[in-house]
C-alpha cells in the first residue's frame, strides 16, 4: 500500500504522554493511591447490586441516583454536580468547554502535569505562573498574571501535586475575583482535598466562577473504578453537560460511587489514620541528614535530597521500594515524592531510605 501516513496535529508532535512507572515491587508508594482496599461490606453490597443490573441497557446518562446521593453527602444540589470517568475526564471536559483554540489556560508551576497535558490536547494555549519558594501561590502576583494574560481557565491544585501545598482560603477567593474580572473560570483541583484542613467546596456559589474537582480514587479506595466529579455553579454544569460524552459512566461505576457514600465513617477513619502516619513519616524524614521535607496537606510527602536524588530513587528501588522521581523536573530538581502507605509500608520505606541515603548525600 502506498500513500502518506496520517499525521497528528502540528501542536501535538512534541507532546509526550503522561508516565508513572509501574514496577513489580513489595512496597509501591509512587502513585498516591489508598494503601487500603474498600471495606468488605462495600464489596459484598456492590457485587449483590450488580446481579440485578439490566446489562443489555445503557446506563443512566445523567447518573441521577449518584448525583443525588453525592449532593446530599456534600450538602450541594445535584444540579451543581457532574460525574466523570475519573477526575481527568472532568478536567478534559472543562477544557473542551471553556478552553480550545485561541484560548489560554493558566497554571502555577510546579503543579499537576496533566493540567498542561490536557490543555495542550484540547488545543488550549498554556500560560505559566510561578509559585513562591514555599510553593504557595502569591495572590498578588497571581491576580496580576490573570489580568495580564486574560486566560479562559485558571488552575489551582490544592493540595498541590507534587508539593502537597495547601492554598489559604483568602488566596482562592482572591483568584476567583481576579478570574471573574476577566471572564475566566477558576478550577480548583482537590484530588487530595479530604486530607487538607479546608476545602474550596465552601466557596462554590452561583455568582462565583469557581469549579472544584474531586475524585473517588484516594480515600474512597476506588482508583480501579475511575470516578471523579466537579462541583460548580449550575450554569457551568449545564455547559459541561453539552460536551460530556453520552453514557460516560458505566453502571458498575455509578453503583460503586453511590454505595461508597454509605461508608463515610470508614473514610473519615482512614483519612485520620493516614494524616497521623503522614506526621510520623514527616518527622522521621526531617530527622535525616540530607533531607528537606515539604509540609503537606495531602497523602504524600515531597522531599529534597542533598545529593543525587535519582541515584537514591534507584537504590530504593533496589530495596523493593518504589517512590516517584521528580529529580529532573524544573523548579523541584533533586526532589522525590513518597505516598503515605500502611504503617508497615512506611516502616519499610524509612528503613530503606535510612540505609541508602548516606551512600548518595554529598
């Protein structure tokens, strides 16, 4: 067969995919998943519910029962909710709706790589703002950047990935006001929001251009189900519904998301346990010579190594412990990130880094 091979869009040629190494190790602490599976009772009820499903029928396109239950759980009307196949589909739908050719998305680096990745994938230009040395967003500088660049979408990740930084309420309010002044939508990504001391969900209202994105992947222990959602003004949700693919949520996903809400007490216990472990791991890392730990409001800790961080990552891997390597990323050179695991996993990680660190610190 002869002819010319089809080519992707010109603006996608240099784009690299999102990568996070999946290695068969004893202790996997690199992707910020919950270290615990769902409660056994949840699994039993979920499986029982699936036995009654009409598998030959499409799922409820509007996810009516799920949105109603989630709205009740969050204290929000269902009309302010939209659910997606993971929070990444929600982010993509937001950018398909409010971004696109000739529009800009503003994000403050270092931050979640998929904000820029999905922006470029939807043809949205990326504008970058800078964070302070403590990785928080400077509200005055951010407001000036919004006014100068006039983006269509402004992303704030809080707690921020990979630094764990939590933005104060005052900063989010200031950015929402600045976004409103230029007709932009402020998107607060709270994938780790349950671990933080406050949530931007408190600020969602009909007169504020603010959308808060969350996921079931972390504290609900449902990363394998792929379920995320956004809480936003009804007029934002109405526009997103026009763009979201039909029947995007399978029946098993909708059932799982609805049933999980009956286990809120278990979720809160897990959050408390992981926050306690986060404090213990933070203190242990901070006590090591050659390590500087960043304060975190998430279920992970980022730390800078006074030496060859990539070599430390490799030595940890040799000891069957996998963490995330950010050592070559701009603005966070020399940093690694560890997910908070079970107490046993955390002990194994701390033992491994205690042995490996003296070999790489300069």
